[in-house]
């Protein structure tokens, strides 16, 4: 019942919030305000339901060191995305056609913030954390990454390779980042930093969705394995390689900090004494 209540509240708020954000698609300033409000509401709902069902402080979304973790995540996500775009451009697979509108970019921040927060609360805050409690970090990392990749099959221009790439790079990195820091602020920052840089700055497709309304209007062309094709740079081998490196770095950090939860084993019960 604890798990069910948490899922109903978080998924319910995320679903309703998504519809509200989509309803104001035509007004970019309003979309920014609504998107940020939805993100804040989702965080408050998560904190409330965790406090009510687990009778503890929701430290994973606590305000202590939230700004620093979120900021580092934003920076790392943006730098990672920039490195991938640079690799694609170096091979002639990315070019800028024109410059976009700053107003549109501001509105995109709200839209992407609502999505990043909702997905991190569902996949790292609930799925990863609850599976980890019962099976350990490694199983939780695999399960959450696979399901995170699978849900992206519903996106426009999705492909099996795109889902695998998302599972490896995003599912792995974001889950490992949470395991190393035990805060959702770093994964939220990473998620938003990557998505905003990709769609809001470089104007590329984000997970198969057309986000080419960013600060730059970018066009990719060339071999799909290098550019990601219609799915966008997230399907690029450069993004996958970077994700593997970052996942390994975060897992190494988690190991050094002692935050990895070992695989749970069923303990043998002591046999009850038999009275003859």
C-alpha cells in the first residue's frame, strides 16, 4: 500500500501537470511559468507522500545542498551534450541553419523542467529507490534503466536502438548519480541540463521529439550511428560512450563513499527447537 500510494500521487500529479503544460503550448512565457510551477508541485507532492507513508524526512529532495547539486548537474549535463554535438559536428554531421527566438527558449525551460522533474521522481525517486530497498543497487540500476529506455519507445521517431541508447546513457548515468549522492537534485539537474542544451540551445531532436526551436536551429545528417538519425543525438554512439564513462565514474564514487546497497540475500532462519 505504501508503494501504491506513492505511485498514485507522483504519477497522478505528473500526468495532470503534463496536460496543463501542453494546454499552454501557444504562449511561451506562460509555458515557462506553468512548467516551473508544475515541477515545484510535483516535488512537493513527492515530499508529502514520502513523509506520510514512510514516516521520515524526504532527504532526497531536501533543501540542504540542493542548489549546489542541481547546479553541478545542470553544468555537467550541458557540457556532456556540448561534447557530443562537437563530436558530431567534427565529422560534418551537425550544422546550424539559423538563430531562433529567445522567447521560445525561455518557454522551453518550463516545459523541460516539468518533464525532467516528473521523470526523475518516477524513475529514480520511486522505481530505483524502492527496487534498491529489496534487491540492491545493481538490480535497481538495471531495472530502472531498462524501463526508462522502454518508455521512450512511445516517443515520435522512436526506435529500438534509441531506447537501448537511452537505457544505457540516461538510465545508467542518472541512476548512478543518485546512488553516489543520495539526492535527486543532481539527476534532475543532469536531466534538465542535457535536454535544455540539446533542444533549447543546439535545436536538435530530443529523444525523437522535435525540439528544433531552440536558440539555434540545428540540422543533423550522416550515418545514424554517429548522429542518432531521426531520434536525435541521444542515439549517437558518442552519447552512449559518454554515458558509459559517466556511469562508471558515478559508480566508482558510490563505491568509495560506501553508498552502494549490496544485493539482498534471503537469510536462513534458525530452526525452532523441537520438543519431543
